[in-house]
């Protein structure tokens, strides 16, 4: 019984921790460009150059977190239903 209680407590801690992170910082780094907003490529001499702008984040380097996206969608649906 204590193992089940420990697993439930860990699950609650992770859920509330991620919820707090989404509330305090709704945007995270883009997973494709790692927050740079563009790709890196090498020129002929092997030096790094700026590549094309990232299409996923539109060159901002930021993306909305999944938990915040779900919260925004639920809030929008609730507001549309109560009007």
C-alpha cells in the first residue's frame, strides 16, 4: 500500500511542478533550432555561418509549452461556451 501511495505522491509532484512551470514560464526554447531562431551551417572552409530562419518558431527561438497550449485551448473553449 505504501508503494502505491509513494507513486501517487510522485505523480502529483511532477504534475504540479510542470503546471507551475507552464504558469511561470509559458514559452520554452524551440526544439528544432534550440532557441537560436536559425540553423547553423558550415562554409567551404569549415567555419560556422548563420543558416536559414527556423520555420517552426518563425525565427523567434521560442515555442509555447504543451501544458500551456492545452490550458489556453480549454480556457478559450470555456469562454466561448459561457457567452
